[in-house]
């Protein structure tokens, strides 16, 4: 219901109980149609599931879907057949009680498919063991075998079950399927001998002929051609595109071996099938006395072979009509043949079911719980309705009654349990119709029994008269004689009409041939036929039960079985006659809604309250609508609900409070609450989101903090270990150092090796920065004892290197200077004062310049540099002037220090005082001081030269 509430706006309502106009068939159909168009084939009425056949694969039966529905609250998911199956299973497991699921609907509505889906659901979802696997396989494979023998193509359904089936699945205390039991009802035997146009006989005939192994067919005397058999050609549709006889045959063969059929069983089983086909091909003709004689003896030959009967006896029995010895006319002979075929097939089917039951039986005697699946024909209304339809519709009346009683009972029980006043529910109780059919001495079946078994000749008409006499005044019974003018036309003289809860059905009382064929069949040597027709039956002197009574009794025991179990219901609806997907035939569906009693059921469900839920569940869902109950209510759930509905504003007539549940009368009240809840959800979501985000943040922060602390601790550990290692190393190093220091003077040994190398290394590193930079630097680092020798060598190398560098750095000029100094040293060292002070003063080449005239005089002036002019320049006169000047120049290494002047030259007489020498040519060489103060040098004219020494 909760799921339905949420989805209600999407596609109608998921639960018809929530329809506001629940009494309107149109509203019901509208909702069904709306959902069907959206491929939503399932809708609830409370816990009853309405299913509309989609006639197409919807992809809603996967294992994934099964898992979705497994163990989930019935109301929380959209309606599904798995929800019904799961709910029954869960309740069975928890309450350890028995259940049944009643699946009903008309032919083609999807009952068999539904029961298969349920079986598959249990097979997939229930716990199992390897041992139980075989049980599971047998349960699943019993279906194809039963379908092959009990299903046929009809106009309404290509795979129509022609029998009713009730299957118990037994579960052990762990909920594992451990066994099963099948009850079959009213197999449609008439189909064996007659099919309408467009219909087929039971599938097994075609499967055998189409795919039976060659040897098998030969042995059975069959040809792989259905058209050769009278019992298979009446419908004229042996081949149907939707049926794959070949693969179905394979499945059946496999299933038979899994279900424990021996080779003999299988041989006999197909012997029976072949017998039926051979029987169908027996032909008669009239002899001269008007008696029937068999024309084709070959069939008898095969009959005798495959279901060994005394050939002669069988032959004559068939001609004699079996019941007595008197020969039959041709019609009765055919009738006898068909009766034999039907009896054989009918009882073989029962044998088959018993055999399957034998293989499904659980020998373990411990208590088991069961879930029963009842797949029973729905209400049938044809143009001509026979005894079969009468039984089927009677069965549906009984089941409808069961449903009403159980639903009402459950409803009433719930009200009582909850302490709510029981309000009578207006509904149609079909007990009156059930009584009409089954009441002892007064009901239709009793009347039929009486008619069949009374002495004298019973005819169809005498039976009808008896009915008119005994139940003619019943409101739900009508015959042509009893009907009014208007209705009379629609009822034949051989008909009677019943007004069923689902509508009127007119039954034809024209009966079947009542020949007894047991005597001949008892003689069969076929194992199955022998088992089915025991000679004991012939000896029984008691009045045999009529088929109607047998059926009534089987129904009574079925109802007893069902009454002792918890019910679940599935109502299948056929959407159209054409088996077309997506087509919703309003008229057809309206009709089914009516006769499936869906409106009745809805009325019963809705008579009291539309919605009921435990206080805890209601409070949990809607508590956010009231500040007092949100987010937590600390009192009892019922008080919480009371507070909540007071806050929402429920009116007294809208609800009732039971002991454990709240009952809400109208869907609109619930919808309003649900809408408010939807609205409040948004607000809640924001708050929850914020809270959740906060929580996430907090959690993340805590995580990070924890991680940081861990990291920090780790890192600290690493650091501490590093530090300790370092300290250890330091201690070790110092210790070694001290040891080394103590042993430093010893020859290299492990004790001092490191220390000595360290000292050497340190010394050499230090020395690198303190090597002398000049040859005059005498400083040298004092070497440790172990390096004294090396140090000396290094010092020498260093000095040599310095000297070399020094020497390389001396210019020619300097060299000359030095040479001069060396000479000076040789001359003056230790001999003359002031020499030592002069050593540092380089000899300057520039200090000397000489002047002389271009004349041939012997005069030269040596200019003294100005800074040291204590006195004036020296004026010299020499004979060998050229030699003197040249040598002076060489000494001074300055050729251009000589200036040769013309005319005159200047010189210093004394510091700051200049004089001039004038050179002239004359007769006589002379030197004198002229009037102008110049020193005048005269040389004979041709050879006169004046030399001037000038400073540059
Ligand atoms: N749930 C479903 N999904 C798809 N197709 C389905 C479903 N149910 C039924 N059908 C289709 O409808 C056909 C008839 O269904 P099914 O044989 O179950 O009907 P039925 O009610 O058992 O009929 P009958 O009473 O004649 O045996 C199936 O063969 C299948 O094609």
C-alpha cells in the first residue's frame, strides 16, 4: 500500500482499495486500462492480485526481479506475482502454517503462466541443497508432462489446460522445497474423441507422431502423420505456429526420465496413446441385421499389440458395445468406441498424476508446511454449455464462496481482534447458488443422481422435469417453461438456466452415451490400463457414484483443504479474444471483472476501512508531519499516532483506532496525509541532507585528524630514530676520535686509522687555504707528526712552484733591472752606506737623457731628472763623444735617449735655473760665455756640431 501511495499519481492506483469511487465498475476499468496501457499488468485489491494477460514478454520475470521481491514487505514494491508468492512463503516460514494461492480466470487469462512463475520463483529463491535439487527439478518438470497430456490448443488459448490442478509444494522447517502433491480435476475427456474446428486434441498425440523415434512409432503401429487419425483431424489444425511439438517432445521425454518413469512405464504410456489413436480409426458398417460390424481389422491388430487385449474378445466386445452381449447398431457402436477411448485417456491421465505424485512424495515423516497452487478453470459461458461447463461453473461458485467467506472472516476477525465494532458489509453471498447445485436431496446434483440411478428409463427430459418440480421456484433457476414471455425465446426445451453470481448460463441437458466399457478394459494387459480398470470394480454391487457426485465430493474435499490454509488470490483477466498484446477490450474485461467477483471483493475489502496499518508503521511513515512526533516520539506508538492525527486534523468519522492499528475509512483522507508527507519530504530532505553532509564532514575531519596524528607520530618516530642514529654515530665518532688521539703517535692501526686520516685530511684541507702566495712568504702551517715529511715535500714543491711562477712573471725589463741590481750588489754591498735602502728602489731607465749638437764639437749635456736636481745638468766634453754617448745609451738601454740639436739647447744650471748653450761655426774652436749669458760653443765651420742633451 505504501508503494501504491507513492505511485498513485503516476499510473492510476496500484491498489483498487484506494479508488475513491470503489463501487463504480467504470472507475475500476479505467484504472485497469490506464495501467495496462503502461504495461503494468498487476494491480492489488488489498492482498488479492489482479493480473491482465499482456500477451507479450515484459521482462519482469528475471532472477533480478525475483531478488528485488525477496523478503521485501508486500506493500513496499509495485504489485507483482512474486510479491504474492514471497508473502505466502515468508508468512509460512515465520508462522509455520499452510497456505494456498488460488489462481483463477477464464481460458487464456494466464493462470498456467502465473502458476509456473510462482513455481519458478520458489525454485530460484528458496534455499536448497544438492539433494533437494532433484525434488526441485521434478516439481518443475512435472509441468511439461502434465501440459503434454492435459493441455490442448483451443480457440481461446493455444496451450489451454483442459483439467483443474491443485499442487501442494511441501517445505521443510528451513523453508526448502522437499516434495509435492498434485490433485487433478475433471480432465476434458470429450476432447479425445472430438475437437471443434480450429482446435486440437491433447498435445501428446501430435508430439508423439511428429517427433516419436522411428522404432517407437513402428512398434506402436503409428505413422508420423496426424491427418491419418480420426481423433486428430476434426479440428483441421494439426500444425500450429505457436506450438513446437518437436522441442516439447524432447522436454517431455527428458521430464519422464527425471520423474522416475521406467522404460516399461513409458512403453505402456505410449501404448495407451497409440491405442486411443487406433481406436479412433476403427470403422463400422451395418450388416444385414442392422448391426454394426468392424470393417478394418488392422486397427484391432495394433490395439491388441500395444495394449494387449485378447484379440477376438476385444473385437467382439467393441462390436457388441461392451455392456452386454447384444450387438449394437452403428451409432451406438461408434459411441461405445469413443466412450472406451475417453475412459482410457481419462484414467491414464489420473494414473499419470499419481505416478508424478509418487516421484514427488517426500518419504520423510517430519512435519512440513505447504503452499498450494490452485490453477483452476475460470467461469465458462459458451453458446452451448454442457455438463462440463456446469461442473466448471459450479466449481467457480464454490471458490467464490470460499473467497468471500475467507475475506469476510478475515475482515471480521481483524475488527474483533482490534476491538472495533463490526459493521455489516452489504455483499452478494452466492451460497444460495451453491446450495441450489449441491444441497442434499434438493440440489441439482442430487436430482441428477436420482434420475440416473433410479430404475426405469431416465431421459434428458425427465431429468429436466424433475428439476422444474424440485427447484423450479428457486430465484436462480429457470427453464423455458418457467421463464417469462421475453426470456423464453432464449431457452431451449432441453435447457435449464442458472443465474450464477457471475451471470446467466444456459445448460443443455442432452447427455452422453452411458455405455459401460469397464468389462473390456479390465481385460487389458497393458500395465497402465490394468491398473486403471481393476476387475474389483466389476464385482462392486454398490450403486456407483455419478460423475457429478464424484466431482462434488472432490470439490468438497478441495474446499476443506483450502479452508485449513491461509489464502492468497490471483485473478487473471484476458484482455481480448484475439490474443493480441496491448488490446484492452472493455466489454470482455468488464464481463470478467464481474464474474471474477472483483467488484464484490473490492466492496468487501472497502466495506469497512480503506486503509489499516499498525501504529508503529503509520507513525514511522508520517511522524514528520507533526512537530511533537518528529524526529522521535518517546511515548507509545498508539499515543504518537493519536497526537499525529490530531495535529493533522482527522475528523472522527474518518478513522478508528484499534488495539494495534489505525483504520482509515476513506482513501481521500489517506491521500491528503500522503500529499502532506510528500511535501514535507522536501523540507526533510534538505535537513537530512545538511545533517548528513555535516556528518560526512565530521567523519572526514576525524579521519583526516586521525591520519595526521598517525603521520605525525610516524614522522616524529622517524626523526627521533634519525636523531638517535646521529647521536650514536657522533658518540661512536668521538669515541673513535679520542682513541685515535690517544694512539695518534703509533703507526697506523685500526685504533688510530680514522683519527690520523681525519687529522691528515683536516691539515691538508687547511693547508690548501694557507699556502704561501709569494716566494718571500715564509709562513707554513705546522704539520701533524704523521705528515711532517709530506709537509716538507709539499713546502718545497710549493716554493719551487712559486719561484717558477715568479721567474715566469719577470719581464725582460725587470730582468735587466735585476741584473743591474746584481751588479750594483757586487759593487756596493757592504761597502757603501745607503746601499741597502737603495735596493728597493728600481733603477729607472728614464732618469738619463743626453743632448749633443749636430756639429763636430765634443760637448755633451747629461740631463739630470728634475726631482733630484740638487744641482744642474752635467756638461761634459770628451774626445770620443760617439763612443761615450753610444755606451751611455747602451747602459741606459735607450737609444732614443739622445737628442741631437741644431743651434742651441737648454739645460739646468741649478734647480730652477736654466741656461742655454749656443752652437755656432767659426774659424777657431772655442767655448765662452756670450754677452747674452749663453754658453757659446764655436766649432770650425765645416765640422762644427752642437750636441744638446734634453730631457724628454
Ligand atoms: N504474464 C504473462 N506474460 C506474457 N504472456 C503471458 C502471461 N500470461 C499469459 N501469457 C500468454 O497467454 C497465453 C495463455 O496463458 P495461460 O495458458 O497461462 O492461460 P490459462 O489461463 O492457463 O488458460 P487455460 O485456462 O486455457 O489453461 C500463454 O501461452 C502466454 O502466451
